[in-house]
């Protein structure tokens, strides 16, 4: 049993705890006092478009003076003002002159005396050309030599082919053969190289039987070598007649293209 003195002490303790709890709650709910900065903060801008610019320590509202160029400009010449054009009076149109009357024909025509011709001119027969002009330049160099030409060739003279021209001719020959070339496939077939040498006429047609040489033959692709040779000859024959410039005939009258897989 709690006596009267113990009950009073317990009551005072409970009231004290309640008061302390209320004070702590008020202190927690109250807003914190504002913190006054010691100095004004500096504004910072994180932008790539803003650069450092200097400002005038003493601002002024006057317009700055114009800056002169270090190089003097040329003096422009003075041009005279255009002179006013006076309105000219319209010219009077000339009056057409009346046609002159035709002379009356003479009833008796007067015979003209024949012109005197020299004896040499009368003895020399007059020859006239009966061929019509064609517009071609055939025979433009006739007469430059005392010996008449007996050639009947109509092709242009051969031109000297340099290394670049020969390389271009070889590339053109391979370009015309490539659509007709179908190499066989198999083991080590990419190592086969078949060279087909033929002589050509001036019109690009084949003039001789092909001469074939092969390289890159191994035990693995020996079975495809004969087929590789046959298809290479067929591709060259199908590409004929070759379309090549006639002036370089001496450079391509004998061709020897090398065919291989991946051409």
C-alpha cells in the first residue's frame, strides 16, 4: 500500500515529466532562426556561352569615339554628276522618191562586137570538174611530196602507247572478258592462274589459236585445272571481237590476259 506521502511524490514526478515533454515538443516544432551571411554571395553561371568580359570602372553615357584603321583607305575619285539628256526632237521621216520611168526599149538592138581572145587561150582546152564536193578532208596533204602514195589503207596511223596507255588497254580487255568468265570452285581453286595469249585483227577479232599457260596447280586443285583452262579459253573467245582504239593497234594486236578466281 502506498501512503499519502509516497502518492504525493509520485504525482509531482508525473507532472514534472509531462511539463518537460511539452517543453521539448515546443522546441522541436519552432522554426530555426535565420542564419545571416557574413558577406554577400557571388553568383555563378555554368554556361559555355558566357565568357569573361571586362567592365568600365567609371560608367559613362557618352558614345565612344570612332576607331580609325591603321591602314589608310584609297581616296575615292570624285565623279561628276550625270549631265541631263536633252529631249531631242523626232526626226522627220524621208519622203519616198517616186520610181524612175523605165526607158523605152530600142526597136533595133545594137550587136556587141566579139571580145578578142588570144591564140594561146583559144588553143588551150577548158576542163571542168564533174565531181561534187563531199566535205571530207581526204587528200588534204596531197602535193606535199613529189612521189604519189600507193597506200589503200583507210585506218589512222598507229600511235605510240606509253605505260599508262598500255595499262588502260589491259584493264579494258579484262573488263570485256569479266562478264564471260566463270571460274570453277573447289579446294585451292583460288590459286589457279590461267594465261590465254591470242593475236587479234584490226577489227578486234581473234586471228590465231590461243596459247595457254597455267600456274598455281597443287594436289588439291589438280582436278579443277583442266576445267579452269577450258573456261578461260571460252571467256576470251566470247569477248571477241574486242572494242579497242584503232590508233593503238600495235599495242593490243597481241593480248595475254590472266584469269583467276575473284577477278
